[in-house]
């Protein structure tokens, strides 16, 4: 009997649990260093500036050139460059920096669109404006 009560309680308050999980996840993401700070560029830097900053820093901290302990720093640098060098990924990253809630809503909508197959979309009849009585 108690399991059915717990299930009913979960169904009634599942939106609260989802918010808490999202809030915790967004705080964990925010604890990481900003990609712009890792590369040492401004947030309005051009693609060429990002590329040159990556090449300059990677020459200094590459594990083959520097000590083996620089591997983690190089991986962080490479992941920052991979995000910022693509305009679409950079746009999403900037959205996540501006407001995590807006980014989470964007991800939710994208997930819903991917889950919805062609069967879920209503068929729009192009000739419907001609189907009238009269």
C-alpha cells in the first residue's frame, strides 16, 4: 500500500524533483572554468583570435613538449577550443552562459522534437482553402 502512495506522491510532485535535479546540474556545470577564460580571449573574440590563442597556448602546454602533468590542462584547452571554434556550438555555449534556464528549455524542446516522429505532426492539406461550401 505504501508503494502506491509513494508513487502517487512522486507523480504529484515530479516537476519539483526535476527542477531540483536541473538546478543541481546547472550549478555543477557553472563550477567549471569558462571556455573563454581557458583560452584567454574576450567573449566577443573572432574565430581567428580563438584559433591563434589556442595554437599559442597548446604549444606551451602540449604533453609531448611540456611535462606529463600538463595533460589535464591540455585536454581542458582542447575541449574549450572544440566548443568555441564551431559557430553553432559557440552560440549554444553563450546561451548556456547567459541563462541556464533558457538553455535547458532549448534542450527540452529539441528532445521533444527528436522524439516526435512524422506520425505526430498533423498533415496540412494544401487545398484546404478551396474546401468550402458555397
